[in-house]
């Protein structure tokens, strides 16, 4: 009930070949195969693109200056409203 036997599948395949034609059907199957092949290749390329550790460039970097700087002079705070100006 509801299942297809071998005869049903064969009749279905013959009808598909008659509808689409042999050449068109094989072209579609070739396109599907190419799509699967490119999908697998894309997955393999993704595995190859693992992050690499940073490589040091041959030029020498300048050392970072960490000596403390003198504090910059700041302006005196503005007078409060109750003070004379």
C-alpha cells in the first residue's frame, strides 16, 4: 500500500526519458554530478584554510617608549557661582 514495486520504477523511468529525452536527461544528471563535485571540492578547500600563526617580518620594529611623561599643566577650575569673579 503506497509503495512502488520495480515495475512502477521502470515505467516511471521510461516516462521521464520520453518527456525529457535521452540527451537532455543525461545533461541534467551531468550538471548534478558537477555540482556535487564542486561542493566536495569547496569543503576540502575550507579544511585547507586553517588559520596560520602570524609570521614575523624581517624588518626590526621600533621599541615602545614606556617612560612616564610629566603631567600637563591644567587650567584652574572656573569660579563657583557664589564666589566673586
